[in-house]
C-alpha cells in the first residue's frame, strides 16, 4: 500500500511538471494534497486529484467582481508581452460592451510604433488618446479627462534587469496616487523568469495580473510560480491578437482548469484539450 501511494504521488508530480509547473512547486503541492486526504484513500487517484485541485486553487486570491474598480489603471510589464494590444481589447470591451467613457494615455514613446498602434485603435474606437513624454505630464493629461469613467495608461515595456528604467516607471506611477497597477506577463515565459519579473516589478506594487498569449503555449503551469509568489488576483487572460475579442475575465476556478487541463487554451468558457 505504501508503495502504491508513493507511485501515485510521483505520477502526480510528473503530471504537473509536464504541464509546466516548476518541479519543486509540483512536489510541494502534491505532498500537501496527499497529506490532506483521508488515510483510507491514500491509494485513490481520484481523491488525490481532487485534493490537488483544491491546493492549486488555494494559491489564487479571489478577484473583485469588477477588476478595475479604480478609475485610473496603469499597465506595466516587460517588453513584448502585449500590453498595448491588451489595453485596446479592454478599451473596446469597456466602451462598446459596457458603455463606459474610456480615455487612453500612452507613455510608451520609447517605441514610436507603440504610439501609432494605440492611436489606430483609439481612432477605430473613437476614444481620446493622450501622448505624454515625461512623468510630470501625467497629472495634466488625467485632468483633461476628468469626465471619463476609466483612464487606461500604457507604459513602455521595461526589462526587469534595468533598474534605472524601472525607477523611471516608478516616477510615472507616483504622479497618480490611487492608480491601479496591472502587471502584464506572457504565459510563454519560463517559471523562474516569471518570478524574477515579479520580484523586479514589485517595487511598483502591482495589484493585479493579466496573463497574455495563452494561445501560444501548450502548458500554462509556469504561471503557478508567479501566482504563488505574488499573491495578487488574476483579472484577465488574452489568447490572440483580435480586438476586441481574444480576451476573457477569469476566475480562480477557470485558471486552475487551464493549468491542470493540460494542453492548449480553448477560448472563453471552453476547456483545455
């Protein structure tokens, strides 16, 4: 019986590892799940699987019913994760589907293409767009849209290893007390890199996470390391380039389904293959 229990535990650990979960975290989660099941079910695969699901679920804080309760939301994160496209999707969602007055501000003048990209989306959605060049420009830009229900701020992607650039981003955030700070990361990023990204960006005190590019990976388990480290809610995931589509507001239960389900993302409300 002991041998069967050990084999079952090892199988579950390997199963999590195949789903992209860091091996050390996989062992920790499975051992905690194993310790939580009754003695008479120690060789019961279903009992261990259900206990494991509960353990993974416990890592995710429950998000607010309305993720962006604050009126002003800044999106931060490393380069190439899709912040600008994510902002366009959210702007379309809140303006077209929820009837909100949305204004856009971009501080991403580091890449001219980023300004042009957001400008095109703003024109299509008929939304106002402000381009700012220094942190000191932000308060006035916000004041010009005092009647907006929501202001979404795009920031330049920063390498987590460039402390000076992160300090500049912190100066920008400080210009707007009470701003909600959303850390955007790609689901294709390795687990240890995700933890490093959060560690560096934690100086900006992010209060929400958005996971992008779910469609570009067969396994999303690497995200668990970040969730365990950050302990902040995940509000949205994205899974493609289509605006305003390819965006889903998610619950912890849905995220666990994505991670434990195994393979590719199936779209809103779907299940993993």
